[in-house]
């Protein structure tokens, strides 16, 4: 078990290879057998993702996510599917349109 601090520096999550105390894992990933970014970052996870890559994704997706065309052009279909599968991004209605947003 590893303790890590959240990106807002207010919460400490306990992370193991199979679980995490973050809301994304508890309410989404555990139900689907997926992994949150904390498991992936700490233990390698099912996809190769590091903090630099997450920082780059954060710049692309904030503050209002990406529309479908921009996401496919900037990231590519295969990577988008992996990011959705592992709970890093999701499709959400924002400003009357569906957009990809980054889950934190």
C-alpha cells in the first residue's frame, strides 16, 4: 500500500496494485474492473502512462474538454479508446454538446 497526495494537495489516497481510495476508483473503476490514474502512475497499470503524459493531457482537455473532432485529430482514435477504457477521460455533455473531459 502506498500513500499519495491528491493533485489539489488536500487529500491522501491509499493505493495498491488492485485498489485506491480515490472517488474515480471507488465509484467507477472498481465496478468495471478498471484502474484509476493513481494505480497506473504508482504501479505501471495496464497502459504506459506517466505524470508528464498526464500533464500534457491536462493541457489539452482543460478547462472545457475537447469536442470529438479535435480529440480524434490531436490524440487519435486508438489512444482515445484506451483513455476511456481506463477511466482517464469520459464523454460528457458540456455546453449543449458532448465532449471528452479529463477525470481527476
